[in-house]
C-alpha cells in the first residue's frame, strides 16, 4: 500500500518510542488496561502518533470495558481496514490511512447506533485537548 507519509524503518525508529514502534509499525498490542489514554474523556481529538492525522474526537469515545480506548466512529477517510488472521480468527485491522500505522481493530459489537467498536492502542494515538 502507498501512503502519503513515507518513512524508512530507521526514520520511524528515530521518531517513535520503542513501544510505539512495536505497535504502529509491527502491529503489536499493548496490554489491556495499561494505556495512558484509556480514561481520557476531555474535549479534544485523538491523532495518529505516527503522523498527527486526526482520527477520532472525544464525542466518538466510549468505555467499552475491553481495556483499550474505544470509539464508535472515526473521522471519514482517516482509517483503512484489512483482514487480520494473526490469532487464527478473522478480525478487521485498522490502519492510519495517511501513514499506514497499525492502530488496533474494529468490531461489530458497539453499543451505539453505528454498531462499531474501534478498539485502539493508546500507544498508537495522541490526545490534543486544544483542538476543541
């Protein structure tokens, strides 16, 4: 896949912390209930930690109890989906459409009218409370 933000592996390693690199560039998953953004509910936006693209806002966030920040929708055109068979079951991986960073997965079990639960690693996103 071609993305607007293209960086070498070395450039990503220099920009991201080792834990962020594992999640965003190697599709790792942080431990449940360990993420710094799990309980952030202030007004603002959540951006990709790799390229700063706005992905979600606080109005889309909800507490799913799953251990990762959850959202019922994303900003249109900001996320790509692809099948993920890594655990022996089919899930839908979500990627930042701008840089290709792994964000987490989306499930069809959300409690709102969208029916979606974007389950996102805190290490893959940043919070900006000044963009409200």
